[in-house]
C-alpha cells in the first residue's frame, strides 16, 4: 500500500522556494489562518498528480508566485517521486511514473476520481451533494467499475445513428432502383400500346385543323376557342387542345338548347297564370282605394275628440293648482297658531329648570368642600404609612445583606483552603510525574534489555540448531567402520568415534542456557517495571482527579464570590466595605423613622372610614343631581329655540289676506269643479277608445290588401323571369312561345351534327398522339439503355437490385446486433449504477455518527441514465416527499454530507493502492463538539482501514484536540503550521507535548 512521505513546494502562490512538509503515515494536520495557503497545499497535490488544477481550468500559470519564473511541486512516495512544473509561459512538465499509483486510469478522469474518493476541496458547487444531476452523474461514471461501459454507452448512440443513416441510404437506393425498374417496364408497355393504337391511314394534321375551324364557324364558337391553336404550323398537341375545347363548348350548347326546348313545354301554363294574376291585381287595387277613404274619415273624427279631451284635462290641471294654493294657505294659518302656543309652554318650562340648577349647584359646592378636606387628611396619613412600609422593607433587605456578608466571609475562607490544598496536590503531582518519568525510563531500559536478551538468545539458539543439524547430518552419513573424526581427522577408533558423536548430539551449549536465563530475568524485570509504571500511572491519575475536583470546587466558590460582589444589596468589592455600607444604611433608617413619627404627631386625626364614605356618597349624589339638572336645562333651552325657529319660519313671507272661513269656502268650490271636469274627460275618453278600435280594424284591412297586392306583384315578376329564362322577351304570349320552339329545334340538329364530326376528328387526333407517344417512349428507352440491348439492361437492373438487397440485409443484421448490444449495455450500466448506489447504507451509517439532524440520516443517492447520459441526484426526506440536499442543508450539513459520501466511496470503490484522505478545512463551520464527531470517524479510518489523512484547519483548538486524540490512541500524527515570511509562506513542524497522565 502506497504512502505519501513528503511534499516539496516551490513558488506556488504565496509559498516560498523549497518548502518541504513531511507527512505522517497516519495523520498530518496543517494549521494556518485563512488566506495563508491551506487550499494551495491541496491544489499542489492535485497539480503534482495530474499536471492540472481543476479550479483554474486550462490557464494555471497564475499559480506562480509574483516575480518568479516557475512553480514546482514534488510528491515523494515510498517507491517513486512525482514532480510537476509550470513555467511563466504556461508550459507544464511532469516527471515520475504514476501507473503503479493509478493503474489503468485515464489522465482526464483523475481530477474527478480524486474528488470522489480522496480530495475534499472548497469548490462546493462541484460537490456530489450540491452539483446538478448532469455533473454529478458524469463524475460517478468515471469510476473504474463502470467507466468502459459508460464510454461505450455514450459512443454507441452515434454509431447506431451512423449505421441507421447508412441503412436508410441503402434502403433509399434500393427504392430508387426499384422505381427505375418500374419506370423501364412502364416505358416498354407504353411503347407497345402506342404502337398498337397507331395502326391505319391518317389524314394530314392541316386537314384536321381546317375541319375543326369549319365546325367552329358553323356553330358560332370560333371566338370561344383559345387564339392561335389552329394557326399554321399545327401540331398534335394544339390540335388535341382545340378539338377538346370545341367539343366541350358544343356539348354545353347542346345541353343548353335541350333544356330550353324542354322548358318551352311549360310556356302555355305561364301565359294562363300571368293573365289570372294580372286580373286579381286590378281588383285588389280597387279595394285598397275604398279602404283608404274610410280610414281617413274615421281618423278626422278621432282627432276632433282628442282635441276636446286635451282642453278638459288642461282645465282640471288649473283647478288642481289653485286647490293646492288654497290648501297651503289653510295649513300655514293652522301651523302659526300652534307654534305660538308651543313657544309659551317652552318659556315656562325653562324658568322652572333654571331655578332647579341654582339650588343643585349650591348644595354640590358645600358637599365638595367637605369631601376634599377629608381626602387631604386621609392622603397625608397614607403617605406616612407608605414611607414607614418602605423603611421596613429596606431594613429587611439590609438584614438579609448582613446574612450574605457572613456567607461571603465563609466562602472566602473555603476558597483560601481550596487554593492551599490545590498547591499541595500540584507539588505531589509534580513529584509523582517525576517518579513516573523515572519508572518509564526504567521500563524503556527493561524493554531494551529484554530485546537484547531475546536477540542474543535467538542468535545462540539458531547457531546451536545449525551445529546440531550438522552433527546429525554427519552422524547419519558416518560409516560404522570409520575410525578418524571427519573434522579434526584424529583417530579415535570406530567405537569411540560413534560414542563421541552421540554425546555431541545430546549436549546443550552452556552459553545458550545462560542466554535463556538472562532472557527470563529480563522478562521478569520488564513485568515488574510494567507493574510499577501502572501503579505510578494510577497514582498520577488519582492525583489529577483530585486536582480536577478541587479546580471545579474553586470555580464554584469564585463564581459565588462574584455573585456576592455584584449583589445589589452589598455592591462592594470586599467584606469590610460591605459591612461598613450596611451599618451606615441601617443608621440612616433609624433617623428616618424618628422623623416620620414626629410628622405624624402634628397631623389632624384621621376621619373614620364610615364617615368618609358617607360624605363621599352624599357628594356623588349631589354631583349626579347637578348634572341631571344641567342636562334638563339644556334640553329645555333647545326645545325653546326649536319652537321659536318654527314660528319664525311660519311667519316669514307675504301675509295671507283672507280668513280661514273664506279659504274653506273657496276650497269646496274648486273640489266641485274638478269633479265635473273629470266626468266630461271620462265620457270623451270612452268615445276615443271606441274610435281607436275601429281605426285598428280599418288599418288591419288596409295592410291585408297591400300584402295581397305585393304577393300578386311578386307572382307577376316570377312569371316574367321564367318567361325570360326560356329566351323570350316581353310579357308571356302563346304565339311567341311557338316561334321560339321551332328555332331551337333546327339549332339543336346543327349542333348534334357538328358534335359527331368533332368526335370522329378526336379519334384521328388520338391516333396521331399514339404514334408520337410510341416514338417518344422509344427515345426514352434508348436514352436509358445506352449501348446495352433491352434484355441486357433489364438484367443489369435486376442484378443491381439483388446486390442492394444483400447490402441492406447485412446492414439490418448489423443494426439488430447494435440494438442487442445497446440493450445489454443498458442492463450492465444499470447493474453498475446499482453497485455504486450500494454505498448508501455505509454513507447513512456515517451520517448518523456525524450529523445531528435525523432527516439527513436517510439521505439517498439516485444514480440513473437519462437520454444516454448518466445522472445522479442526492436527496433527503422532507415531509411526505423528497427534496434536493442544497435546498434543505446548511453549510455545515452540506460539508458533512460531502465528507461522509467521500469516506463511503473511498471504502466501497478503492481504485488506487494509495488510500488517502485530503481534507481542506472540513470542520470550518463546526464547533468543537461537532468537529469531534468528524475526528472520531477519521481516527477509525486510520486505525481500522489504514488510510493516510492530510487535514487542514484554521482553528488551533480543533487542531490540538485532534492531535491529542490521535496521540492518545497511539497513532502517528504530525502538525505543521504555515507561517508567512518576507520570502513567502514556510512550514514549521509543531511539537506538542502530551500532559502527563
């Protein structure tokens, strides 16, 4: 498994020359403020791996630091080094073989694959969880598991389209060939038919044209034929057109003459009907003249009666006007008398109400003075009571303050004791830490001794085994009769030699025994040292726990003291100041109480509650009575003003010169006159109604006669039109009809004779046409076959059709194969998409560990194909439906979704042996609590799955927390700080010492 050992940057954005950052195989934390170069570090890794920076597209020369000629990045892996360099001219060069790191991966797919499984950058809009369906689908399609299928699937539509176009062209070519063969057969058939129809002797075309002209002259139709058709020289087309035109003209004339002859059979009926209608019209005109005279006589009489009725109605209106004037005068006299009487009554009522108002005002003033005096005495006593109560409340608070001062003193004493105890524990902790360090040093020495003893023992054991094996081999191959030793060649004799070899096999090297004893002693010493270290660690832990408990108690005591200092009653910085302040305030309260007692002694006695309420009740009753009297006085004054105004209005104007009795007599006379005139009007109106009925009857009779006259006139006009439609003029007469019928019969005979002549001429013209068609068809046939015979050209066409049919069949088979391949690819791509979507359970499990919002625990990835393009959609449940993640998630939640998706993809689709996570400030929107959940997941990926993590952050607290968490778990971790200098940004390795545990 590959690991990135270090990165060397030169002149990249703000970085200086030769900035080297050594990476840990576990985790490397890059700490830097925003704008220092965290993102540049990850862009440098991308540039070193791909030779490009996706954020800058094609123009990446702006990545070079100001006033520098080039920028360079070197990535030092365990087995190779990858270097990418860009010059100011924009030329990019790469060194190093990356095939072992990215086996079988096209270079163009690397930026997308890195962002799927390795790199979390700051380009939020291109994250899978935030990108649109098209971009997200194209990124997932670049995974090795389905890349080739996706590419073939993307290319196949164009191949199928090209194949379909070629197939359509071949099919159209076959259709054209079949049309050409059909056209050839048609020409052959037309030539044979035309040759058969042109048999026999034909007159010259000039004679035929002359015959057509003579027929046109005889039938008076020459001017109806298009001019120039019969002019010399004539040809077959003009002859056929002239003969057809004249034939149509003669047929129309024959039909028209026949229709006229048939219509003349009705001429006798038209003559009789015309005579009868004319007689009826004369009688109706006589009746209309008589009815008009009677109507004029009745109209004159009615007009006279209407004039008389108008005179009577005018007299009635004049009498009614005079009656109204008399009535108004009577009403005015009556109203004036009533108004004067009303004014007298209102004056008397106003005088009575004014007297009542004066009496009520006097009584109310006396009661008001008494009540206000009682109220003043009562308010003075109440004010003193409130002041006494306020002094009691203040004294109570000050007594409570004295109690708080006592608690404050006790808290101060406990705080001092706590600080002394903490100082003692810190000294003990330092002593225990020193002892722990000594014991750990002793433990390391024991480990080193144990390792040395084990190595020494293993070396001696290996040597002894080798010697024993050699002796065994010698003993196995030693001949029984041999007397000399094969090593030293000393002659021991056969029996002695065998005995010595046997003893050598059984002997144990004393050095090996000694080494074994030393190893056991070292193991025992190491076990004892481990026990001592564990005991020391436990003692340190107990001491730290006690110290932490004291710290908590001290913080509680300090908070209590702060509360004492800011207490509104005490309001002092120390206990003595608080005591002095409380004493001064209590003395002031005593003096204030004495002053209030002296003031109360000088006041009038307090009025009893019952007496006070009786006086108040009497005063309220007097006020109510005064208000009622004033309202009554106002109402009486208003009524008087209204009565005076009414009387003034009635007396204004011209005085009436007549008395009430005179006006009454005149009113009765006018009523009698109006009654008489109404009787006359009714009589005249009855006569007018009767005359109106007679006029209506007469007018109806006149309208009936006029309608009969109009109907008879329309009948005459219709009969004249029918007569003129038969080609006759004037009014219908029997003699004119007989003469017209004779003329039409002779005309019909001439037209039918010329029609038969034209039909015969048409047969001869058709024969000429057949002859021309035969010659034309032969010319067309010769133009198509060229130098081939008719039989060979027919065979040539059939051969081309057979070849085109075979070509089309081959293309059809190939098209069917492509369709089958397309269906198979769609099925396989669907399987790949299902496989990619299997990352969702792992993703959801990680989301449950990182994101608190439960709706995101059910985030889903939908990977599908639409119009042969990969699409991917990330959504979360929202009520009863789903919503895109960017519409719901916050910035922190979006980052968590993308990070957990990247972690899931890194586990499910390991396309590179380099298992790494390059994370550009993934917790920038998190507080420490939320960030710790992310750090827990990253720690598991390092420990359980062997990932190398490079993480950048601007938060020093988060960086130290993550580093401490990793070191506590025994994970190799480093922290680097990016530092701006005059010569560019540099990197300093941080040294963070763990607190003694």
